[in-house]
C-alpha cells in the first residue's frame, strides 16, 4: 500500500510541477508526457530505498 501512495502523490505533484515548469518556460503543458516522466521517476525513487536496504542487510 505504501508504494501505491508514493506513486499517487508523485503523479499529483509531478503534474503540478510540470504545469508550473511549462508556464515558467512559456511552453505548452503536455499531461501525457509529464505523466510518463513522473511515473518513471516515482518507480525509480521507490526502488532505490529497497536496493540500499538490501545492501545494508547483506553486510551484517
């Protein structure tokens, strides 16, 4: 459930950041492109703690 919440909030905040970033750069806002980038980064940031935690367990 934790990962679902992380992806949900990443999508919400990613869309807001994409909209604001597009407005600041005077570019059109593309929700589909922003969604793809947001989901990819949310998955990456969800996997990194798992990899770091497993490395810590292997050392002990």
